[in-house]
C-alpha cells in the first residue's frame, strides 16, 4: 500500500476493523499481483473452516446491511403466506374440509410472526444506520485537488 492509502486507513476510527474491506473502501486504485505459491513445507493450516466462515460473516456484516433487510423481507413473505393460507382456509371451509380451530390458529401465528419479523427488520435497519454513523467514516476521500485557473494540482489525499 502506498503512504497515501495508509494515511487514510489510519484516520478511520473503527475498533473492529475488517482490513480487506476497509482497504477497498478507501477507494484508491488497486492492482492484483499474481504469484505462484509453493506448497506448504511443513505443518497444516491454522485457518479451519470455522474461522473461514467467521471471516466471511465479518466481511458481510462490516460492509452490508443486507442481513438486516433480510428479516424485513422474510416478514413480508411470511405475512403473504398467512394471507394465502387464509384464502385456502375459506376455500376449505366452503368445501367442508376443515379441522375445527386449526386454521384460525395457523393463520394467526403466521400473520403475527410475519408482523414481528417486519418490525424486527425495521428496527434492525435503524440499528444498521446508527452503526454506520458510529463508524465516523469520512463521506469522501479526495485523491487530487485541482486549483481553478492555475493548471496546478496537488497530489495529497484529504478526507472530508
């Protein structure tokens, strides 16, 4: 990493850093460096699947509020299923294929569960926004500043 990237990275006030994501978030140009890795000389990996899954979850939760939105959409889907089941109950009632009390309880449980998931999802989205605000990341990272009329520009990075 160049000194400019490191300087911007060090300005970030986060305590629980997902470094791979933050380096990309800073936004400077990146290139890949291809290399051939030799086989492990001795021993075995100290990074088992459990740690890899935790690493992936850290990346997802550090840079996405998708899991929070998932609860909201799951709530909508569950409520929609309750509505479909309610329609099915009316059809079954008309045809005489009903079990006393079962349909009412199932529709109520599905609908209330859906409403709860929607509520949790909405609260989660607010918590996600609060979480993003507490990170205190700068809105922009400026790579170059061009001064009007002089034709000059400075090559310093400024957060702001």
